[in-house]
């Protein structure tokens, strides 16, 4: 819960928070040269004096650092980033577990960064005699395998993707995108050692992907 800043009305406090987040986003969006105070003022739509005030709390938390009149992201952002995957994993596990137990196959949450996809959560079924062993941290190009291809499925297009032997010979996959979470390119997938009936498994994977999206919002 965001609490209003002491001495400020709730509406003004909310506006200050919004501007502070916009400022942090503007610093993050600068891919090469660090933006100046003037650049940030123009981007956020506030005065230079307001930028200095907004930078104070961000600097104290290590989220930004100043180099003269230039502003860069601080190491505090790395700490926050390091907390993302564990929390994402914990939030997604109930939906992944339910799917794995229902279909009797290994289920995974895959997140894409640029052209690379990585499994960040994996659940294996508890009752099968054999199943695919899939390690958390496994990476592969997004254009290979159902899990990678599913992350960028356009709305209104196919609801899930299937694959056969794209990553491992003899393995079959079905994956659906996790949609509606800002900034996240991800998919929920099933991988098995026997052919999967897409019309049966696809809707279940899609339901799990929607449940994961709801848990991450």
C-alpha cells in the first residue's frame, strides 16, 4: 500500500509518486549517454527544481546516481531486479503445479529477454513413472521451441504454439503466452516425451498462463 507523504494531500502525494516513477523510467530508457537534469525535466514535464526534488528519494535508495548534471541508474536497481525472479516463481507455482498434476507432464514458466528465453520456474508431476527433467535456468533462442515462440504471439493470433524436437530430440511441447503483465514477455509450457494432443492440452496451458498472469499483476 502506498501511503501519502506526511504533510501532502493524498492526490498530491500520488502525483509526486507518479512523477518520480516517470523520472526513473526516463533514466532507464537512456541507452547510451546519461540524461541531464534538463533532459529529464523536459521528458517528465516538470521544472529543473522539481527534478532535483524527485531525485532525492531515488538517490537515497540507490536507484539513481548523479554524475554532475548527468543521472544514471544506481546499483539499487540490481537489488530490486534480483528479487523479481524469486517472487515471480513463488507467485506462479500454484498454477504450474495444478497443470503438471493434471496433464502428467513437466510444466515451466519461461521468460524472454531480447532474443533469449529462460526457464525461471519448473514443476514436475508427482505421480508419473517418467517425465522430462527440465532445469530452472535453461536458456534457448526465442525462435526455437514452443515456449520461446509463444512469448511473442500477437493478440488475435494462435492461442498456443506446439513443437516437436526443436530443442531436444523426442520431446514435445505446447506453450501459451502470459499476457497482461506490463514489461513481461513470458509463456507457460508443457514438455513431454510423448506426442501431446494440442486441442486437449492447449486450452489447459492457456488457462494456466492466464492464472499466472493474474498472480503476477
